[in-house]
C-alpha cells in the first residue's frame, strides 16, 4: 500500500464516522433513542471505525 492510499482510507473512515454521527444525532433529536444509548452508540462507532471519538 502506498502512502496516499493509506491517507485516503483514513479520510474515508473519518467521513463514514462523521456521517454515522450525524445520523445518530438526528435520531437523538427526533427522540428515537435516548441520551444514554446515543452515548453508547457513539463510543461503539468510534471503536468500529478506529477513530478518535468526537462529541455527538
């Protein structure tokens, strides 16, 4: 794997993670999930995507 491919995959993971957080935030604001479950889901998403956790 070349250096730029490694950077691209990192950026793709970050974008996917951010998109998942946006969906999670929407679910939270619409009352689909509560704050505790949203927090657990955010931690799980960060672990799944292997990124530094960000607030919802």
